[in-house]
């Protein structure tokens, strides 16, 4: 079974940390290979995984558009672009990283985007799991990787503002007509019970809460020291809860 999980949320709510924790947990249970796609223009999933990408899809798009009229005779655009895309994949232990980068600049990207979408759909089928770490607007999902999302995990902390943003993200997914199997909510960085206002905003999202991740001092220490998620101890409270969450989610996916 090939599983695709998209993660989205307001900036600062911990969606990249959640993505990295899920990748570590999936690796530990042998669900590899995993494709990690950083689709947030403010990319830092690679840092959380201890991987560095030198080439992004956005930069590759721009460079391809500049070179499109000077490609060697007899070399189809699709072959050239797919070769470059292959070079953009950063290989790690059980997980590969692909960086989407910034959106398009001026120019017509229709042909390039069509090839990108086809390639990325084919690429995902080669992996046991794909984790998509997205920006709140989810532009990359609509333009390139919108098909076959099994789970959309909307991430929010306990603040009413972040929970309102979670509700808007669901609306964006509807407006973009994304093909999504299930939509769920994950609460992060929890320090006790939710306030009455937060509970009210939570109810408005109409999303099932599938994970409640407590604030983790060890994760905060990793970020401050610029260390990857693999340095987290196996007893860390955040990793334990993410693993339990994945147990529940995977059981439902297998039963579906």
C-alpha cells in the first residue's frame, strides 16, 4: 500500500516538527522508502531530517523556462526535465527529500507544470509513504501534487487564532477541489486543557482530532541546538504520542 499524508497549518504551529516525527516513526516501523516533500516556501523540513537540498522545483522550473529554446535537438522537454528532477532528490537513510521551493515567476509554465505533475505522481508510486509538508495556502498541492492524498492532517496549537486558521485551511482544500481521503486535526504543543474559546473554535472546524501532541522540552532543545529529529530520544513524549497517532491512523487506512 502506498500512503500519502499531507500536513498543513498556520506557521509556527509545529507542522514541520510533526512531519519529521511521523517520518521517524514510519522509518522505525519499517514503512520505507519514504518520500519527504517540503512544499513550504519557508523550507526547513530538510533541517529537521538532517538533509540538505541544493536544488528546488521552483528554481528548476525557472531555469528550464530560460533554457527551453536552447535544448539540444532531439531532446524532449520531458526527458530533460525528468533528468533534472532526479538530480533534485536528496537521498537519506530510508527517506528521500524533495524541495518544492518558491512559486513561479513571470512566464508560461503550463507545459513545465504538466510534466512536473505527471513525474511527481509517478515518483510517489515508487515510495511506501509520502509526507507532504505544506504551507497554509497549499498552492503546491493544487498545482502539482493534488491527486491521491489519503490523509490531510491540519495542525493547530491551542490558540483560537491557529484553530480558526485550521478551519480556513479546510475551506481552501474545498475551493481547490483536492482529492483527499480523510481530513483530520492534530493539536500540538499542548500545555494543559484548551480554553473555552479554543474549544469553540475547535468545534467550528468540524474536524476529528486524531492526535494531541504535548509540548516537549526535548524537541524545543533540538530546535535551539539545530539538531535533527533523529537525535530525539526514543522515550520523548512527542515521539511516543505521534507513534500512537500513526497506529490509529494506519489501522483505519488498512480497514478502509
